[in-house]
C-alpha cells in the first residue's frame, strides 16, 4: 500500500490572473510512514493536502492510492474514499458545534457505514484512547479546551480505521505542551496502528521528528528522508 | 444519531430564532387556513344564493300587470312551452279573478277610497260615458274581491316564506275541490270561520283556513286551487301569470332569452337577474379577497422558510464542508438540512393550523362585515345619487335598490364559517408545497458547497 503523487500541478484562477501553487510535484509515501510537509505560508501545503484527500483536484498530474487513481474517481467514489481511507485533522478542529464529542465521532462512523448498533461503543473507545474522559463525552466542542477538541478531532479521524491521516497544522492552535502531546498521540498511532500520517506544519521541531519531510518552495518540492 | 435526529436537534440549536421562524410561518399557515375557510364558506353561500335568490322569472300575458291592462291569458300550449324550457326546475301558475256582488254572497273588506275611485273612473270612463244616467245606481260601494287560483298557496305570501294560516288548514292547490283559504280581513268582514261556506259563481265553497299576511289587500282576498278557479270561471287550462324557477341564477339570462324566443310577443317576461347578480357579486368579492389572502400567505410562508433556510445554509457552510470532508455524501448532508427545514415547517404548520381553526370563524365574520360596510357605503352613495338627481325626498327605485342591498347584506351576514376535511387537506398540500419550495433552494445551495473551498477560506 502506498500513496504516489505524480507530476501534480495546481493552478488557481484569480481576478489578477492564474496562480500556480503546485508545480510538477511528485513523491511517494509508503504504508505506515509519518510524513511532514513544511513550507512558508501560501506555499501550497494545504492545497497539496486537499488534493491528497480528494477534496480538490489537481490541474494536471495524478494521485495513485493503493493502485487507484483518485482524481479519476466519480464524486460519490471520492466521498467513499474520504470516508473509508482518509481521516482529516484540522488546525481549527472543525467539530460540528451542535454535536457532543461523542456524537461528532459517531457522525464519522455513520458516514463510513459503520453498523449503527456499535457506533456509540466504538466512539467511546476511540475517545478514551485519545484521552477524553467519560464526563467530557457529552460536552459540546464549545465546552472543551483546544487540546481536548483536537483529541476529539483525532478520534473522529480514526473512526473508520483509515489507512491515511491527513493533518493540517494539528498543533497550530495549541500551546507548546499540548501541541507536543497531540503530536505524540499521532506518532503513537503511526507506530502502533501502522497508519500513514501526513502532517502539514510550520513547526520544524515536529517536522524533525517525522520519518520524511517534504519542503514546498515556490510550488516545488524537495524531500528529506531520515533513517 | 442519524440525519433525522440531527436535523430535528439542529432546529432547536437557536431556540429564539427557530421560535421566531416557526411563529411567522404559523401565522402565514393560520392565514391560509382561515382564508380557505372563508372562501369555502362564501363559495357555498354563493351556490346557495345562486339556486335561490333572483332565480324567478315571471311570465304574464303581454300587456297585463297586477290585474290591470289587457291581453289574452296564457294558453295551455304556451304553458307547456314554458314548463319544457331548459333550466326551469318548477313553476307556480296563477289565475286571478274579481268577485263582485253579482257572483258572490261575500262583501269586500276593502273600501274604494280616493285612490280606488280614481282608478275605477279611469278604467270605466269610456264605457260609462254612454250610460252616464245609470252611474249612480250601478257603481258598487266596494271594490271587487280578488280571488286567486294557484298551484302553490305560498305564492300569496308577501315575504316569500310560507303562507301564515292563522286558523284551520291549508288546501291542496293541485286539486279541484271547492275549498278556499280566506284572508283574515275578508273573514272578519263576513263572519267567516273554518268550516263556514260562501258562494262564488253559484258554487258553494268551504273555508278550509284563514290566512294572515299582514298585507291588507292580500288579506281581503280568497285563495283556491287553480283548477277550481279555472272551472268555475270557464277558463280551463289558462293562467294569468307563471312564476318559473330556474335551477341557478347563472342560467336566468339564457332562460329568459329562450322564453322570449319561444313565446314571442304573446308574453311579457321579467326576471330578477340584476338582483341575483348583485346578490352574489358582494360574496364573490369576499371569495376573491380570501383567495388573494391564501396566495399572499402561501408566498409569505414560502419566503419565510426559504430565507430562513438560506440564512442557515450560509451561516453553516463550514460545517457542511467539514461533513463532506469526513465522508458525508451530498444526499446525507442535504437530507439533514431538508429535515431541518421540514421540522420548522411541520412545527409551524401544526401551530398554524390550530391557530387557523381558532381564528377562521372571527376572520370570516370580519371579512364579511368589512365587505358589508363597503357595500353599505356604496349603496348609500347610490341612493343619495338618485335622490339628488331627482330632487325628491325618496327617489323612484330607491326601495328596489335598498331591497337589493338588504338581500346582499342578508346573504353575506348568513355566511357561516365551516371547516371541512377538504380545507385541512388543501392547507396540508399548501404546507408541503411551501416546504418543498422553502427547502429545495437551500438544499441545492448545500449540495454546491465544495469542502476544499470552505476549508481553504476558514
């Protein structure tokens, strides 16, 4: 199992003309790798992550995930791909504000087609695994701290046992201590569950602890692999 | 928790806002229900009025009116033509005659007075001029006694209701017995009571009943079966007037035209078509107003739901984007927002229908009375216009106009609000239509949300 990016180019049309944010980007991520993508603001990191998660399409090039060319998938197939194979973790957590911590995870299980009868049990177990206490299960996001919300977000990302977790600045809104805890959580997941994790970050310390770092400069990518 | 539960739960996310939306929607549904009730009640009344008011056509021999004038009675052949004319549902046939002291033992309860004398002198001036020497001895002291042969004794009633029999019983007007109803004044004058007898055209009649109409002229007459009068006056098969009832006021004009065509110049035909039209025009105004109210309330209701849901979708674009990003299909995400819209609609519809049922009665009354006031003003203006133009204290025809207005007022004031299952079904249909309109566009907006764009701009 691998994620292979081949000659990706992404151009946005703006009022001031076309802007190319990704230029002929190619790389491969192996199963179970913990990968970071770094780069300046506006360098195209988040765009690349969106393309990997089938939220956006490349202007040219292809992404092959487990032998499937995802940009050629139809709309509902891309949705299924996101539900089954991808787990998203966002900088702003992006939990559904009207749902409790437990319900947010159950929602992802519902979208992934998990059996209704065991959704609550699985969601509870996932939240416990990321460190959410029982009394926090029924709290809405507004009554959870940033770190707790990000833990819920990670539990939601893990709900359908995805092969890939795409995390966009997962520690960007957290203090350094909490940020480190969240990073450790992701790192443990990568190691224990053999989940492939792609983290977009500004934090060079975090990037330094991943298996592989891709640096985006002016839309082009360089790779640094650690042993 | 599924899309249904989430949709319902999200409706309660902002209780104040949802409450306001539900309340506004409920008011528009209440308006729809009450306007539908008003319209339905008024339409029912219109149909009732059309089948009763202004549906009579009076056919008289050409040149006669109220026993005056000249001309030949309507013949059996003409009567057959009348009864076989389309849309005529029933007929009342009448033959009138005058009994004088030569052919009855009764004494009239009326006096000539100045009006009667003048009328009589005008009528007899030419014939009496040749026999003026006998004038003092031949002139009767009282007018003749009006005797009416009819197929329906109630036609003698002055107010259109059943003839009031103060003692005794009515007669079989379709028969040919020598029985009669006697007016209360004539009965008093001649000491007649039920079972008494009198003679007319050498026949002895038994008084079956004494009637009282409150009209002195009418109460000084005699009513007997048509066939009996035709027989004793040797006028078999003929009548002096026919009142034909048409099945609906909508068909009066066509029926009059048909009768004029078939009877030609032999008959004078009059109808109450204008009165019928004015009777229903007021009600039709209320029905149109109610229909306008239904449409306006439906549009307002749809706009409320539509704008509320557009606002919800716009506010929650990010949430929609996140749901799609984590694997929510368009169907599931759109479904949740449709359920939110439907929840608002259902709550509003239930409250609105209950409210509508409660206010439909007063609303109908209010609509009818406001239309009445409007009609009153218009009629007053018409009357004063007539007075001004004729420069007299009471304009000719004013009573007719006032009578017509009274009829309109009576018709309108008798409208009773009635809620039928059909109205509730229509209201439910309108609600579903509003819900579809109110949620379809927001649903389309929801489906168009692209998660990458929403998450990029966060």
